[in-house]
């Protein structure tokens, strides 16, 4: 882990020397107020557009009785999901990057942080595995929106396990323990190891490790090292890719919306099985221009790429709901990296 630590550069970004040190020492950092309100609002507008598009497709197919257009950002998808179970999965697996989320990812403050933590003298790239998290209330999602203990690198090829990948977890609403904020294991990255994981949890596509495995492999104390990270809208939780973390169940009546966005050095492998390359966001030695040349990369749906490579072709799924594909299963390469200890409708789609 020592070689991942970059020299502190105050001019490169907004982190203080203390914050820079905390990220490397503890494996995470909470910035409770970072992103401007208009940037977050633009991301929310994009998400609302995605929800509206999904609701209209489901309604046109006769899968739901109404588009629920009278509901707001906090409740509309939940109302759709009451009529069409796991509708949130359809939104989560959509892999085209909307403009509002592009604006967040390439924002000057986040790009400055990426330079401070990865280095100003390297090409910085965006990782192809980004996520829109649509955490509907637990009573509706039935566990499919609650991510168990894991390390992010455990989803990727071993070739990337010694590559620092910086994640910004960005809530689009105020988050807390009630509506399913994140928990991290402080210092769980320090040994540089990857715990043993298993696939798949319950009726989900998630891999999982256990508290006992984390303690024995990473030498953490789950009684004292677990930190609950309540992050307000506009704030950011920064994560090292080796830090164990999970989300809590959403016991609120509203949706806990969030984004996962990732950066790494462009000259290092991204670990995504060769399915999609990273996108260059900033060239080494040049000041950040303030915008990213996304090109076709933003339109290239990595969810379709991983499904095509790892899931069975199914005419039944393709024709479900009278034409449009409303397949709420997810399959990907991570399912084959760890022991399959529980089979479900997601693992059943593996090729």
C-alpha cells in the first residue's frame, strides 16, 4: 500500500493534507459538502429522465397500470416497482451514461481529487464499471438493493488487484442508517489483501465475504473498525478499492439514490475481463480542460457486453412482456471468480 501513496499536492485539488493522509491511512474519506447544488440537480434530472423512460415502456407494454408521473424523485420508481417487481434492477443495469452523470464524473473538484490521489503526472482514466444505485425500500427490493460485505477488487480480474482504483460514492439524497447508507471497515486495506468471497447472496447477483473472513484475512476488528457513513446530498464518500464495505437496508419509505464513479491510472489494467476499456479523462502533465471527450464510450453499454459474454441467450427473455426486454436478471464475470454457494435466477443465466 505504501507505493500507492502519492505526494500531497495542494494545488492539484481540494483535499487538505490531513484528508489526503486519511484516505491512504484509513482507506476512506467522507467529504460532507463538495459538489455544487446545480451539478447534483443535473444528475437528478438525468435520473428522472431514465425513470420516466422506463415507466413509459412498462406502461406501453401493459406491465403497469400507470406511469406514475405524479410521483416525485423520491417515490416514483418505488410506485412502479410495486406493480412490476424488481423494476429498479432494470434501471440499475442500464449502462448508457447520461449527460447529467457525465457532468458529475468530470467535475473539476472530483478530477482534482483524482489527481491528488492518483498523481498529476499520470494519465487518469474513468473505469467502465460505474453504477446508478436505485435503492428502493427493502419491502419492495427484497434484498436486491442491499449490497453485502465485499471488496470492490473482488469483482475484477486479479491483474488489477494491485492497481489503485479510486471510487467516489455520491448520494443524490441525504443518506443515513435508516435509508441504507454505507458502512466501511476502517483500515481493512492496509494488508493489501483480498478476502475470500462467495457467490451469490440470496436472490442477488452480489458476491459476499463474511465478518469472520475479514477479521482472519485482513486483521480488522469488526467490533471497533466498522464505520457508518451518513453522507448528505452533495457530499462524497471516497473509497480505496481494497476497503471492505457494504450498504445497509433501506427501511425508509423513499428511494436512496446514489452513484459509484471510479478513476485509475490509464496505463494500468482495469480488470474488467477485456469487455470494455477505460476512458481517458485527463492527460499526464496537462491541466484538466474541464470536460471529458466521452465520445462513443458513454453510449457503450457495458451491462450488455458482460451479459453477451457470460449469460445464456434466451428467446423467452428477449420476448418477455410483448416485445421489449424487461429482464430483471444480471450476470457477469465476477460470478465465475468465486465459489458458487447459492444458485438463484441470476446465476441460472450464466453461460
